[in-house]
């Protein structure tokens, strides 16, 4: 560290400045008449301030009083106002200032409590009344200055930020709505205004920014920016899992295109024509929506979770810088703010494409969630406990897919019947791979059996599989719902605490273990009996029988227990359906007899089969020609 040394030049400078100040005070010494007039004026102001100090400046939704203005009531107040005047020039100063204190105003309805500060005029606390964290404490989306809202502009060759200035609050009623107007005044008719309108029993509130009469204060032609920032508070038991689904999403003005920043690491983008943005914190959202699309927005997301054992308070730091356009020198932006659950049913009620802020999957996966799974689960959870609703949902889905599963198992049964003959072909043509493939395809075509016929039904189930994979981690209806030993189906279940193991965690979850055992049993049934001998150079598919359950065991240990419950029940049902099909529906002896009959009949090839046969025949001829 650099040590401080005596500087004689600085001392001389301070002495000169002191001498000049003493000389200026001497020449500005008031006359006795001026002193007596100033004394009378000071006594009047002090008496007025004493009366005003007995009044309160707190405002709630039932009181419309308490808004005060103060003047330079004491020497300390005079110094503070003079300092503020020197810092800001003529802006926000007209002889008096609105309540230059850190007083706050509270807006409250049945579901939401918002605290708005005079300093900066923005929301400094947002509390959800009907929801709690995993610890039982209330859910705060904003707390301890974790959010900011700032209007930045140029005035008199300097940059001003409204977050550093004091607004005047005024609370009124608009029917059943509570309206809070925050004004930063430069004169009686010139101001910057934030207007908040809270509706009963609603997470969405109206928010308006407008200016009036500031042409002489704000430098025209210079850009004006609105900066909105938020630090996402942790609300879930696993901050890593919560952070995985905490993400900044936004919509373009055409309403059809949506985009998002990376859920991991740091990311930023500069976009045009943005109509809303969501600072999502997994199950909760803080959103800003505008009727006038922002011409340019710089969006940024910083991951604050590096080590789950150390970073335990915040998930991500979000920020958005919006370029504002004035009309006739003044601003007029009608917007909305949303502080509430990331709930598909609530988002749909606003009819503003807010459901796109949820990670429900793209394309057909999202459609399955929106139009089948979410409505069905919502219906079931209305009268069933969440865990039972998951089981019933799984049963209904498996029954709906049972015809597809029947086709899949039938193809596997045919391949199993053909396995002895296929083994003979491989042994007979073990030195001629091309001929081996030709004879194999020929036998499968005659018998009406093909590995593809078993794969296609499985492919048809993938959209449903993936849709459910995205549904359960984002299903708000599962949050803090218990089932059996799981305290919260939206988080992992715990049967034992253990020392931290990399990639696994510091606990043991039982539902992933059960799901892993069910998957291993299912794969043993489907792959163990019909698995062909692996060819040289080809991977041994039996490895999947062990990798898949192991992956489920490790990866899902920190996932939502509701998802593991679904996979466990789903695989049990699949195993049951397969046993029924095998023992009561499909007769392998009849399949074998039917194959033999088909082999005796001429089999007409389709265009694809003919083309494949021709290509393989040409390859075989070229191979023979090469040997010659």
C-alpha cells in the first residue's frame, strides 16, 4: 500500500483557499438591518417546520393523506438543499423540494404488497402474501434494495439519474384500484412522473412513465434510458436446481417470436422491438411489459451461483437498459409490471403470450404441454392430492399410448422369433458382410418383421416423454405439495443426509432409486431377450441396460421428486402392459407359424425395398469385380 507523505504544495494551496474564503465572508457580512430581517424569517420557518414535523409521511391503501413538502427549515436543511442544488443545477429545484427523505409508500391488495420509496420513486420491496419459501418464510421478489429502476438523461451538460432524486408521493383511488403517483418536480407544472395502479386480487399492476414541461431542462437530441435491474432471491431447497430454471426471457413486438438468455453462465444481448421481458426466478416472475415496443434494449444476465455451498442467497443478476423515445419533447409510456407466480394458468388469463416465458418446450412438445398435459393435470389436481394426480395422469397417458406400445412389442416379438434364423445367416455369411445384410433384409421382408417397426412406435412416444420432462420441473401446482416421504414434489425428496459427492449431492433421494430399478427391469425385458450378438466394430447395446438406470440414479437425485415419481410409475405400468401383451395377447408360436406361411408366399417389395436391394446387389457385383 502506498504511504501518504507530507506535501507542502498541498498545504500552501489549502492556506490560499482558506484565505480567499475568509475574505469572501468578510465582504459579504450583512448589515444590522439585514441581520434582523433574516432572524425574523428564520423564526417563522422554524415554527412552520415544527408544526409540519408532527405530521406523518407514511401512506397506505386506506389513507390519502400525509404528503408534505418542506423548505429550508434549519441551517442543516439549508446546507443539504444547497448541496443538492449545486449537484443538480436547476433540475429538481424551484425553491422548495418534495419530502426529501427516505419515506416509503405501501400498496397492498389480497395477494401482493409493494413498497415504493420516495428516493428514486421505484419499488424497493415486493412480497407475495400467499406463498412461502422452503424455510416457511414469506416470498420476497424484491428485498433489501435488490431491485432498481432508473431514468437516465442529460441535463446541462451532465448525466442525471432519477434513482438518486426524491419523488413526491400522492395516493388516490380509481374505482377499486389504488393509484400511487410519484412526481419529481422541477417547477409547479414540470415533472417526471411514475404512476402505479394496483388492481384488487391481481399480480399485474399498471405502470406509466411520463414527463411534462421538461424541454428546457432535458437536453433535446440526447438519448434517454430506462434501467431496470433485479437480483433474484433464492426460494427453493436446492439453489442449483432453482438456478437451472431461472432465466431472462423476452418477446418481440410481432408477438410470434420469443427469445431468452443463457440459463448458465453470463450472457447479454442487444435487441430491438421488445414488448416484454421476464426476470424469471424458477417459480416466480418479475416482468415489465410495454404497449410501445422499446426501440432498443440491452439485456444482461449474470450467474451468481458458482458454489452451492457458498453462494446461497441469490441466483442471478438481471438487467435491462431500454432506449426511450420522446414525443414532442416529452415521454409517454404505458406499461405494466407483474410480480407473482410463474404459473401457466395465471399467465394465460392476461392474453399477452406470457406463457412463452415458461420453459414448456418448443414446437410439438410445447403444444402437448399447453393443450393436453397442463389442462389434464389441472383438472385432476383440483380434486386429488398432487401425488395421486401424478399417478392418475401417468395411467391415463400410458393407456392412451398402449396401442403404440403394442405395435412396438409385436415387432420385438417377431424379431425374437426370427433370431435363430438370423443367427444362421450371420454364421453362414460371416465372411461376406454385404451378402449377410442382403439375406437379413430379405428374411425380414418376407416375415414382415423389421427393427424399424419396433423403433418407429418408440419414436412416437418421444414427444410425450419430452413434454412431461419439461412439465414437471415447471408445474407450479406441485410446489410445496407433499406425497409419502416427499415433502415437496417440486424439489428432491430426502431419506438420508450424506457427505457431499460430486455430481450426486449431499443427500439420497428414494424416488430416483425406485425409478432406476424400474427402468433396469424394463430394459432387461425389452433388450435382454431380443438383443442380437454385437457385430465387430459395433457398440454393445447391452451397455444401455446399465447406463440408463445409472444416469437416472445420479442425475435425478437433485431433480423434482414429482418427475422421478412419474418415471417410476410410468415404467411400472409399461412393464405391466408388456406382461399382459406377452402372456395374454401375443402368442409367439402363432407368430412363428404366420411367418412361415408368409415366407412361402411371394412378397411384393415396395419402391424403397427394391431400391435398397438394387443398391446392395450393385455393391456386391462391384466387390466381385474388384476381386477379379
